[in-house]
C-alpha cells in the first residue's frame, strides 16, 4: 500500500515539474507570437545584423507585421540544417554556391516578378555573373562583395599590393588568411592566372604547392573568427578577410592606418541572394519584403551600415552617405565561386594537406 | 565483508546521528553539512585556499577584460575613453538581442530543472537498488556526453523531423535536457558513492515512509550534488551553440546563436555590456533569494 | 555489494520508479537518434550532405587516412595534458571549497563567469595573451622580459584556454565528494603519525575516488571533442578531432564519415568510462581505511 502511494506521489511530482516546464515554454512561445499586430509574422534566416534592425523596424511599421530573425554563422551550417529537415523560414540569405545548390535541389520557391517591381534596380552586370539564375527565376541578389587584404600601415611600410604579399618572408608570423577552403584556394588559383572554379588537377596541384610552400610558412594561422580582433590589437599586420569585419573592430579614428585592397589579379567574390524556401508560410509577405529591401533609399541604408559598394543595386549608390571600403570597380577581375559538385572532393583532399598537417 | 570494512561502518554509524541532528537545525541554510569541528585545519592562508583564490582570479580574468571593454567609448580592443554608449544600445536598441536572451533564459531554467529532477532520482535509484534494467540505464546515462555535439544536433534534428515535432522552444528544451542529464546523474552518483545506507535503514526503522525518507533524509544529504548538478546544467544550457543551432526553429534563436552569427562582422560590444548586466542581475537575485531563504528558516 | 537486505526486498520496484523517467527519456530522445547515426555510417554520402540509401563501408575505410590519424594523436596529447592540469588545479579548489563556511558563495564564484557567452570570453583571452596584451605588458613592466613572448596562437594557448573552459567541470564533482568526506579520518591519520601529504594521499584521495573519476570524465571527454577553442586561439598546428568532425558535416558534407568517426569515439569512450567505473567499484572493496594507514606507518617507524 505504502509503496504504491509513494510511486503515485513521485509520479505526481514528476508530472507537475514537466507541466510547469511545458507551461513556461508555452508562454515563452505564445508571447512572441501574440505580439504580432497584423497577425502575420515573417521569418527570416540570416546572419546577425546582416539586415539592419532599423530596416526591419521600418518594414514592420509600414506593413503592420512582425519580423522574426533567426541566425546562422555559415552557409554550410545553414544548408546542413535545412537539408536535415529544418524549415519554417520565409526568406533565407544563402551565398551563390548554396543558392545554386538549393535551386538544383528544388528547395526554393519561384519568384513572382510582378510582385517585385524594384527588381528593375538590380545591376545586370551582377546577373551576368550569376550564371545559375541569370533571370532571377529563383533568387534575388541581396549583396555582393569580395574578401581582400588589410595591411596595418603603421607596422608595414613597403609591400606588394597583390596576393604575393603572403609570400613575403619579412612578414612571417604576422599574417593570417581566412579559414575557408574555397576562398584561399581561389586566391591561389587567381594569383596563378587560373579560374577560381578550376577543377583541373594540375591547376589545383599548383595552387596547393603555392599555398603550402610559399604562403603557409609565413602565416600564423588560418582564421575566420578572430583575425579582425588580432588585427586591431596589432598582433597581425596583414590579414585576409572581409573589409567590414576588419573595420568594425577599429575606431573610425584609426581607419586611416589601414590599407584595404582587393588584389588586382582577381579572386573569388560572393553574391548573397534572397530565396524563398519551399515550405515558407508567407510567400506573399516574403515578396513584399524583397521588394522593400530594394527600394533605393532602404537599400542605401543597408549599404551605409556596412560601407559596401553598390554592386548589386543601380540607384542606391548615389544615395549613400558614407564612403564604401572599396569600390565596385575593384571587383572587375573577380569571379563568383560556383558549386563544383563532385569535384569538391578534390578540393577537400588538398585542403586536408593544408589544414591538418603542419 | 572483511573486518576492516565492518569497522568502517561501525565508526560511521557512531558519527551519523550527530550529523543528522545538526542538519535538522537548519541554522546555516538549506543543505550545508556541518563543518567538522574536530579536525581543525582552517588556516586562512593554507595552500588550498590560496589555490582556490588564484583559480577564481584566473576564471574572472577574461570577465574583467569583457567588462572593461563594455565601457569603452569605441569598438575594438584599444581603450578610447569611458562611455556608456554600449549600455544605451543594449537597453534601447537591442530588441532582437533581448528576445534571444529571453529564450536562452527560459530554456536554461526549464531544461536544468527537469534534468536535475530526472537525473538525481535516477542516481538514487541506481545507487541504492538492484533491478533488471540497472546496467542498461547506467550505460545509456553518460552516452550523450560522449557523442560529438554536431552529431547529436544533426541526429536529433532528423529525429524530430521524422516524428513531426515542430522545431522550436520545445525541441531545444528536449535537446538541452538530454545533454544535461548525464552531468546531473554522474555528479549526484559521485555524491552517493560510499553513502552510508544505515541512516536510511534507521529512518525506516523509526517508521518513516518511503516519501518521508526521500524528502527528509535522502534529498538533504545529496543536496550539494544536486545543487552542483543544476548549476552545471544551467551553464551548459546557456553555453550551447551547436546542438541548439540544429534543433531550433523559427523564432526560437537563443543568445549563443545570436552571438555566434555575428562572427562574420565582428561581435558587437553590446554583448560585453550584457555580460555585466547579467552578472549584476544574478547577484541581485541571489541576494533577494538569500533574504527569502533566511525568512523561511526563521519562521520554521 | 552495498545493497542491503531490506533494499533488495523493496528494491526492484522503487529502483525502477526512481530511474525509469531518465531511462525512458534517454531511450526516446537519445538512443533513437543514435540509431540514425549508426545507420548513416553504413550508407553512401549524398553529394550535398545527407545520405544515399546504399550500403557501403567506405566511411570506415576513409577513417584510416594518415592525416586523420595525425590529428587524432595530436588531440589525445592535448586532451591528456589539459585534463591533467585541470584536475591538479581543481583538487585543492574542491578541498578548500568543501572546508569553507561559505560554500554557496564559492560555488557561485566558480560558476558565474561561465554564464557569459563563451565566444566573447575566448575573445578576451585573445586580448590577454596577445603580444601587446595584458600578460606580456605586465611581464615587461616587472622587467622579467623585454621582448613579447609568443603566448597566443599555439598549442600552449589552446591548453591554457581549455583548462580555463573546463576547470569548473572538474571542481564541482570534486567539491561534491570532498564535502561528504569525514575529515576526522585525516585527523586520525595525523594522530597515527602520518605527515600531512601522506594523510592526503593515503586517506583523502582514495576516499574521493569517485569524485576524481567523475571529474576526469567531465573534463577529458568534452576537451577531446573541443573545436571552438583550437579554432580561435590555436595556430596552424592546432586542428583537433572535433574540428574534423564538424568539417565533415558542414564543409565537406560527408555525413557518413562524421557518423563513423562519432561512433568509433563513442564506443571507445564508453569502454573507457565503463572500465573506470567498474575498477572504481572493485577498488572500493580494498579501500584504504585509517587502520591501514596506521599499519603502514607502524611498519615504517
């Protein structure tokens, strides 16, 4: 008798704890949903800050809806998640290689051009490079740029303004390159005069040799997360990476100390697009948002935030209030990194010798 | 049992009643086991005390850096004068950040609570009783700790999608509870090892029901383990990025997801400001809670 | 062994009541997903992640890649070193905390720094260890060094920050077990002529064995799988096995290989943990008591 009673009590306690937990969770969920004024909620899947909060707020106000942001830290993470079954987002912001993969894998909705009149502002030059979707049937360009090299001029006076700077033994132990296979391989391929999308074994081997024998010995490390911090503390003098990341870590008064350039030989560039994944619940609203983003004054607000050149938009550049970190023309020789399909394994094998072996 | 073992039990038995009595006085908080008065080695500057202080300094060192930068007038790692600009941004211009923070908080509390209850009970059950599935539960109990996070994340995502549980706060809660369970279970188990069972027998002999034994004897004596386990669970839950990333759904981003996704553009110093606010908040809650506990102790 | 007569009689039912909730939870939410991983490791990799439904052992063959093996040994070395230092530092801390009158305060001090996001704490380490950072400037100020030491972006930095990240996980179980240790035993040992060090090694440590083992498990296993710390504060030579597994899921999109790796690691660590736990149980039978210490000391003097 006593034992049964005990079992029952214990079950009751457990049940109570679970109920409390679920209740708290439920209130946590409904609270965020209930605050949507128009009842509609748009779910964006993006990098943190990539769409400025001020822009989001304007959209919410104008359309009387709520926008909920979720974040990913790399295209690969985002894709792995969607691939394994993650869903519920209305707009995702992948880069070109993953845009094309998502199109191939039929993971995205077709874009209805009638609902996005502002598509007329999209730069035809950028669409020419986007060979996987030149008509914007599946994706709308969001932003484009390239990684470059930042040099601390207070520490380094004479240097080559191209990729060969990483072969400069005087700078040994003061340089870093991105921990990004396609970026670094692409840089080496471009420096050697090949396409950044090369799958030719001989060309890839030459790039491997260049990186392993001439660049890597001078690098402190391959770093995609902390290079800007260490550039700002003076630990690194030359870094390969995103301009916005480098300058974000520095006070504006020190921006003059930095020479940021895109090497003239060319290299890989990126094009982030907006796509509407299949399974999106607010396809209409998603179209409205894409149209909203490409309003010239709104797009200029976004460009200002990151000091980007107006490579994607034909009108917004004139409305910018700040000087971009680099010019759109610098990217003339740059190529979009495409998905290389099965040949990715060739890259992987080479990257192993660069990254796993020291 | 050999002679020595028996001797130990006898000796412990002699000690326990006094422990129990002292515990019931409850004068020094809810779970403190009375300090031993006989073996006096409380030299303030003993080796172990110095080590403890040094280690805590080591643990706080990066935190001091974070707090200092939160008052920096500009971004970056060079000091440019005192300013509250990041605090202003934090309180007036960080809607998304607070939402993520709220989600993290809810998940940490609920998942650590459930993990602590389930884990502690299981530890008691496994250490003190013999039954068929004991070995099975014991083995499965620490596995979530061993499997790499990214694999747990992916497999749970596939699992939730397969059984059609929509991704969101609930799935994050389930995942966090799962990876917290082994920590609570093992901590409480370690506490229970070599526990003196005679006090339980004594309690029963004196007519205590199983429930009374659990509440009055077992729980107080494993409390340090339970507390440590819960603290650890909260910590793990607040920290986790990878598993949360995979099992989160639209609108359920937690603080680590928010912060890690800033990597590409540099993490904003607003996060530094949040750290200090968080620490001060915890201290405040702890103080209030302490008063509350004291009033309870006084009234009983 | 410790189970009493009484408990065995009542035991079956109660033990299941206590343990079933966790057992069920882990079966549903962990073992089932683990099954998916086991299955995946025997399938063909999909071009864009995921798997194709075709049986193959290629994931296991790919594991025997000399590059991977090199990283595996490096990881073992780093994890062993970091774990040893962590435990050695954590032992006196757990001891001091257990003997303190302000246990809750110390517990809070150990844990609270960890409620701040780990990424920004690791960034703070970059600032502390960099060549113009706090440590180097302080050493220069005292005049110990004139040139900055290379403290960041090497194996040493990885180990330092790993110790930092996991030391609370070692302190908590040690504190929890030392706290219930009967300090009269130490006094008795001293009375019987043992030195302080002797009494600690021969009386305290054997009695808190389970705490030490738990601390070992709590630090070694997470450190073995660590990947953000080597990524952020490591150099060219700091790639660890955790990084490889993450890479297989995201960068190279080879889920079967990641599954195979995880499975092998899981099996190995499971064997390790079970071995430690059972050796702990058998050791308990021979545990040293005050009497034994007295015997040995008697023999020596």
